[in-house]
C-alpha cells in the first residue's frame, strides 16, 4: 500500500516491510468490521441471524469502505507530497 | 516482496502468528464491549438476566456472521486491488 | 483463558504464553473500566466522590461484565470450533 | 504455566514492567480524554476557567476512585474464576 | 513527563526511557487531534477549508487540552503518591 | 536526554522511525474512519456517489489542515513546557 523503495533491503527490513504491509491490511479489515457493523447492524439483537437487509448493507459498506480507503490513500499521497503531511508528528 | 530465505520465512511466520493472536484479541475485546453495551443496561442485579444472556448470545452469533461475511468481501476486494496494482506495476 | 496445548514449549514460548495471558487480563480490566464508567458514572462531575448509587452500579457492572466475558469466551470457543471463526483474518 | 528458570523469570518481569508502563499510559490517556471531553466545551478563551479546572479535578478523583474500586472487584472476580478453573482442571 | 530516577541506566534503558518520553508526547498529540477535531470541526464537510471559527477553536482547544494534560498529570502524581494509583492493575 | 553513544543514537533513530510509521498508520486509519463515518450513510449502492467522494475529499483536506495546525500548536506548547521544566530543574 505504501511503497518505500529502499535500495538493498536487509533481512530484518524485508520482514518488517511485509509485516507492515500485512498490518495495514489487518488494521483496515478490523476498522471495516467496526465501521460497517455500526452502520448496518440492528443493535437490539432480537435476531441472531443477519437479516437480508443487513447482509446487503454490509456487502455494500465493505465495497464503499474499500473504495474510500483507496481514494483517501491516493489523495494523501498526492497532497502529502505537496504539503508535507505528517511533518508535525 | 518475494525472495525470502527459509529462515526469513520462519521469522515472518512467527511474527504473523503473533499478529494473528493480537488481532484476535482485539476483535474479541471489541465483541465483548459491543455486545455488553448493547445488551446490558440494568444494574439492579449483579447477575445477568435471561434476557441479557439471550441478547448477548444473539449478538455474538450475529457478530461472527458479520465478521465472516466481511472477511469474504475483504478478501475479494483485496485480491481485486492487488491484481490491479500488479497490472499497473508490470506495465 | 485460551489453552493452546503445545507439546514442549521453549523459553520464549513459555514467556510469551504467560505474557499473553496477563495481557488478556489487563486488557479486560481496562475495557471494564471504560465500559462500566460509561454505564455508571454521572458525567457532570459536580461531585468528586462516588455516590452510593454509582458505587453499587460499578460493583454490579463489574460482575456482569466478567460474566459476559466468560459466556462470550465459551460461546466463541464452541462456535469457533464449529465454524472456524477468525479464518477471514 | 509454572516452572520458569530464574533467567526466564527475570525476562518475564521486565516485560511485565513494560506492559504496566504501557497500561498506565493508556489509562492515563483515557482519563485525560474523558475528563477533558466531559468538562471543557467553551472555546471563547484559551485558558481553562475555574469551573473547568474544578470539574477536571473532581473528574480525576472520581476516575481514580472508580479505577481502584473496579480493580478490587476485578481481582476478586478473577481470583474466583481462577480457583474455579483450577478445580475443573484438577478433576 | 514521568521521572523514574534510576541509578545507572544501561544502554537499553536509556533508549527505552527516551522512546517512552516521545511515545507519551506522540500519543498526547494524536489524542489532541482526535478530541479537538471532535470539539471544533463542522462534520458536514460542505467546505474543505477550515473556517476562521474552526481555526480559532482548534488553537484554543489545543492550549486547553495541553493545560488539562498538565494539571491532570500533576494531580495524579500527587494523589497517586498518596493513594497508590494503578495498584489494581 | 543527552549522552547517547553513536550506536545508541542509531538504535534510537530506528525505533523512532518505526514509531513514526505506526503513528502515521493510526492517524491515517482514524482519518479514514472519520471521513467515511461523516460522509457515507447511503447503502443503496456499492459505489461511492459523487456527493460522497466530494465530501470525503473535503474531509481529508480539512483533516490535514487541522493536523498541520494542531501540530504547530502542539510544538509551540511543548517547547514552552519543556523550557519551563528545564528552568525548574536547573534551579
């Protein structure tokens, strides 16, 4: 997701890079679960099974969340290059 | 990203296993918080009522189904995106 | 809380297992603080001391949270074995 | 879980100390967020008012009492559960 | 922020102490972003630029958050010494 | 804070870089959550609408400006506090 482009990575760097990549993916996954559950699930839990409406909502929410993730990532890379985002940290 | 030696692969596998345990604990913790928050609001007793345990049990089932469903969607979307990125890179 | 059942654990594995166990407990504790504070405390903070009602509510909330934690843990182990929970991660 | 060598015990102690520092920082951070959120809502000045500092101070005291109380309850409940589990296992 | 007062720190301890210090600062920064964004930003996002009102609110929120952080830190050190805060963990 | 050997400094730099990556990921993740939560509420389609992408884009810009502004304020406040603490310590 974030290309770093190092010249000749060491063992530790290669492993860290893959680990990082997977961490980004795993975090995005768990954020998606949180956000889409909040958006789509009926919180009274009168039913244990997902209703048809909830299931469809989750599918669409997942697709939209993924899309949003990508456009925000692209936008940050563009603007970040221009403005120096994250310099304050 | 390819081209790991067996030793590197082993190290990576160990870290991923650790990560999975951690990830599972986060998901589990969120599930407990969510289901408790949604189902328990009566503090006139210190024991869960039948209504509350029923609600929690349904909440757990629904959360698991939700996670499984979103896991599938996520895998599909991720595979599609990866394929697209590799296409772009190989150009 | 989660039994792994490894055959002959190494030093690092033994330490990691204990650490993990304690981490689960510590996390549960801090989640309990968060959840029960939200459920029981009057957020206007006109008083610095816990009222009798708040104190009793916290005690009961703690007991219920613990109970909920256990039944959810049990349920996940049963259903997880049947359905393969967490396979998506 | 028993049967650690002294070296293992030392390693474990070090990690637990790290964990405690981390844990404390989380609790402290949550406390700041909570008390600030609950007590500060007026941004016509950049200095905390007497009302706000009073509210924050009471919030901190109440949060500490709450944490101490829940810590005791947690320890009791955890001890009871551990005893129960050990009984089950020794059967 | 938290003085530990060790006698003769090793390399690892020195690094860990600095790292910790910076972690406290970084965490405080990210908490400030979260809290003050919630307090000050109009969530409809009809405008991409900060309004004058939002900008001024953020500046004051930052100052107040910092002040709150300090007085809470001081109070905890005083009360913690007296009551043994965190002993439950 | 002073008195690190070059080797210690290198070790510290590496850790700080790791921390920065982690920090960035948290900030980025929060940004996605916030902007998605604020801008997307219609699940009759699985593709973001023009209104939604516009809202997200403005939300990202505003969040970045906010972060930059709070970063400046934070640096100023932190510098002031550090100076004050050093004055106290040197007494």
